[in-house]
């Protein structure tokens, strides 16, 4: 007879009909309801679950390494964030490991699970999509994690966020004040956290101005990249002709300017274009792009400081810090003719 397979946390969770995160909390002595704790312990006994001493030792072993995981290491906003994180962790005598996880939450869940291998003492994660599986992965993580981005209220994880919807409102009002009458939105995927926030911010700002936000003046790109922005702007221009475009990040804005130029339209005389993120790309581009600085460097610095403090003081209450957006006005949104 072949030996019975070794019981795992996942098998305990399946037997108890609870999440892996719930099993981890109970078995690690963290708060849980009496009924939940009883179910988990009963399932563990029935399966003969024995904690892996080697895995547990990884929770206290120090690697002097911290990890930063972002969707796209080529995006200038993440470069700014990485530089700020590296400055803080280097001063604390840690090395920084950088990981590009794309936009699939399953890859981020796998990364969180891999922390059990002990390659880092903590993680800063900036997810584009937040799913129940990702929240379970955060709860079950064996090392401290700080999330850069918006999380649902009540998630017990240190969190640094920015009100990007308010940032969209800043630029919409600026465009209205400079005489633009037909304002469109070139967004990223609306099923992402930033895409949804920018969509809500745009619709709210247009309502506050008493203006319609017709569907033909709004388009969602397939990704937050230059190529996706160029393609999406082409689709929007085939259906409508706005005199201003609010773009959900600076890469999309550069793609939009390229699409406009290819159609013989001038920026800003024919169409004003703004970006978001406040990257160096916006400042160096011609014409220089109006953008909303979302404080990538500040968010990276704060996240690193929170992570280091969490490592030193694991029992402090989870913190949530919000960074304010800032509008930077440049030539790409000057009124037609260049007159203020």
C-alpha cells in the first residue's frame, strides 16, 4: 500500500471548507472566530497535518533582501517608484529585488506564495487588479507585505494609495477653464484598479461641470502602454472629434499624440492632450505634456518606510497613507493659439 500523501495547508482548507488564508491564521495563532478555529483544527487532526518546521523557520530567518513587484518594469512610473524604494532600503542595509508580474492577479498570488521559500524579508506589491484570491494571498503571506494601490476597506495590510480620481478632476477642470468644449477620456483597462478610479473621476468631474460624458468620447485601451494608447486613440478619433483628451497615464498620452499627428491634427491647437503619473517622459516629450503627478516617488518611499517599520514592529495596527495628486500644466494643453 502506498503511503498517504502528506497533508498540506491547502488540503486542510479544503476539508474545513475555508480559505488557505483562514487556515494559516488559525495555525499561526492569529485571531479567528471560535467556530472557524474549531473547524480548522478538526480538519488538521483528521488529516494528520504536521507543520513544516523548515517552512516555519523561514519566517524568522533574515535574508537582508526586500522585494518590489510591479506590473511593468519598463513603465516610467514604476522606475520612479523603484528608485525611491531602493534609496530607503539601501540606507537600511537591505538589497532590493525587482519583479515584473504583469497584470494577471494569479501571477501575484503565486509570487505571494513563493515568499515561503524565504528569498525576501518583505514585499512591496503594486497590483493592477485586486481579486479575492489576491486578498487571501496577502492574508496568508509569511513575511510583511505593503500594497501600493487601492485596497478594499478593512483589509489588514499596510497600504499606500493615491486619489487618482481626484487627479482626473483637476485636469478636466483645467481643460474646461482653457475653453475646451469637447473633452474625451482615453483610459486603460476599466477592470483594473487605476482604470476604474480614473473612469469614476472623469464621470464625476464632467457631472460637476454640468457637461455630458458621451460614450463616443470615451475609449479603453487594452493596456497602459504607448502602443495600446495609439490604437485606442485611433478608435476614438474614428467615432468622434474631441478638442481635448484626458489620458489615464503618460504612456497612453504619448500614444494619443502620435495618433493625432498621424491624422494631421496638431497638439494643442486642434486637440489638447494630458497624461497622468508625472513621469519624466511627460516633461521630455514634444510638446511637453500636461500631467497629473500621482507621487510615484513619494508612494515608493512611504511604502518602503512602512515595510521596514513592519519588520521591526510586526504587531502594530495596519496603516493606510493617501498621497495627494498634483496638476502640472505644460504646453500640450495650452488654449488654441497658445494664449492663456
